[in-house]
């Protein structure tokens, strides 16, 4: 009777091997999901999970009743109880050749073709930093058209700084653009994207900007082009040593009292050892550098991110691939001596991004924000020593913490 019961289950149940994963970046597979059948050979090889060509290796609910039959009924048990019987393993590569080669390489962190030599900060080349994002807040009158920067990490997800949403967390208050180079100009490469969700790190602390990271979910996927591509998130164990020359990009001020540029700018800055940065800030400014922060810049100042760069990328290169190592967070002034630029550390916070980005129904997220016209309490005023600058809302001069956004 047991044998007949097993046969009944076999007729109605199918299982596959354990490595039901996308061998190519899942973000790329999702973008080309509509090609699962047209490029079946290639997609079976590289995008099994996205195209639903496989299911995870698992056992039927009846398997424990036949635990002694793994060898006796090897063929049947391999198909229906592979996990219990130890048959889970690599899935053989499909032998079918690709029906058609993909039109775009499924990779992240691929920079634009040009790469100018930079001393200090300089205007970027259009398309050189294809993961750069700009978004504006509707109450912004200080630099209309750009509020904060951000980075593309997948077709539906953007990484930025949590403090950029101090004025509002309402998705209707923001407009977001990818593929932009000159703010306010239409060059044909821009994609205006609608926001469906804003998620701040649940431990974000507005008093010291610890865990200053946020995710923006888009209502529809970005279309990747030569001007629009994702940046790689650092994998576990990947880091760059102090002194590594990295780049920060954005539409921030060209100096502490300078103007806002219309074109995207870039600057080369060296990574700074955390302990050196922490001791420098403690000694000269009385501020704490936490383990979720990383620093870049020079002891003597001269090159730095500035107001308007907030949330934008700090990227470093390894083997011709660029990685998002930080998001512009805060500092004291801009390019001042003994005041490095401080960034949210993506080697630490990257795991939160990877967990959060595919998640739905996030709850219990704490947002700290201030409505237009809010008077700063003693708590906020005490912390406004960091980047304290005036700004304008509806033509009226306001006082606000000047981090790196407007």
C-alpha cells in the first residue's frame, strides 16, 4: 500500500535541483524577463529563477514516512525526496544554444567609455556615471530642480541618504530622474520615474546621522541604456584600503559659499582610515564617527562633497568594475581643513539594502522629518552645528542643518 501511495504522489509532484538561482545579476534578469522564451537557451543557463525554469530542491510532505527507502527506490526518491536522500546538487547546464544573444551585457558597475584625468573637482562627461540619480523636493527654492543625489542599484530600487527626507516622507513631494546630466535641460536620455515607496533605515538617528541610508522604490522599472546603468553593491568581504582613490559625484555646490552647477560634477578623493577620521573629528569638532560611517578626503581640505551632493555615490574601482562604497552624508563646512567628508558605509549597510530591496509590506519604519515652517527644538538646534546654512522656502529665509542636501 505504501508503494502505491508513493506512485500517486509522483504523478502530481515535480521538483528540481538545489541551485535554483540566477547566475547573472537578478536585476538584469528581471529587466529581460520578457525574453525568457525568445532567449530560452541563454535564460535557462543564467536566469533560471526569474524565468521560473526551476524550483528549489525540496521534499514532498510524505518523505519522512519512506526515509529507509532512499537506496531501494533510488529513482523515485531522487525525484520526490531529493533533500532527505542527499540528491540535491548542481543542475547540469542546458545543452540548448541561445536562441538569440542578449543585446546588453548583464553587468553592474560599468562606467561610461570616457574617463578624464581629474585634479580637484571638475565637470563630468555625459554618461560617465550612469548610476547617478537626481531628485527634487517640491518645497525646494534654493536650487530648483535638484534636492539630493542617489544611485541606481536595480531597475526598481535607488539608494540615497535618509536625511534627505527630513522635510517630508510623502512620495508625492518628490520627482526623480535617471540619465540626467544638465539640470533643467532635456537631452533625450532622461527618464522621469515615479516613486512608490520611501524606506529609511529603522535605526537612522537624525541627531548624529548614524545609519544615514534610505531606499527608494520605483513604481515601474528603469530601462537600462548606455546612459543609465546600475552600480554594484560591495559583496561580503570586499573593501578598499585607506588611500584608495575613489570618486564622488553630484550637483552640489562648487564651494562652501559657491554656486550650484547645472552640470554633473565629479571629484577624486582618497579613502581615510576610520580611526584617523574619528580621532580628527573628536579632537577638532567634537563629533563621533560611528561604525556605519566612512570618510574620504584630505587633512588639508581642498576637495570634498558639498551642499546638494547628499545621498549621492562614493564609488571605487576594482578590476574595471565600480562599487558603491558610500552615500554622501555629512561634514563640517565643505573642504575645510581637518573635516573629511563623511559617508554612510555601504560595506556595513549593504546587507540592509539587499534585505530591504526585494521586501514588501515593510512595517514599523521610523521616519524623522520636519514639516515646512517647523521651529527647531533645542534638540535639533544643538545638532545644527553641523553644516548650518540658511535656505529658502517660498521666498522666506529659513535656518536648517546643512548636511549635504539643500
